[in-house]
């Protein structure tokens, strides 16, 4: 009887640990955190340029642009933030940010 109870407990613990092991990762999707000043724009790959807004999700190869005095703060997938100032342009890569014009504050 004691062996059976022990096996049930061990089996339950293995089942629980395997379900925790295979949980999907909760990586944050890149997004716009704040647009404190416009004009600021977003162009998703293959889409037209639109006005940037807080909470907007971003994907690889998205083009971000500000015109003076526009500013925008972006959250990357790994939890890092950056801000771009007026008259800036950059492209989000899968693992990098390519500044094409202007300034970025990390």
C-alpha cells in the first residue's frame, strides 16, 4: 500500500512538472508604449503608413518615423525600451534596431 501511494505521488509530481515545463513562453511582443508628441508614424511590412498610437503591436521590419517635434517610446520583445526623437526613422529587425535617421535613446 505504501509503495502504491508513493508511486501515485511521484507520478503526480512528474505530471505537474512536465505541464509546467511545456508552458508557452510569455515573451512580450514589441509595441508602442507612448506617443507623447506627434507627428509619429508606423509602417508595417507591406502596409501603408499610419499614425502611431499607444498600445499598437509591432512586428519585424516595421518602419517607425517621427517628424519634429514628434516623439515615441517603444517596448521591445525582451523588455527593453527606447525612445526616438523628432525627425527620426528606424526599422525593427528580429533581433536589432536599425536607426536610419535621427536619434534614439535606449
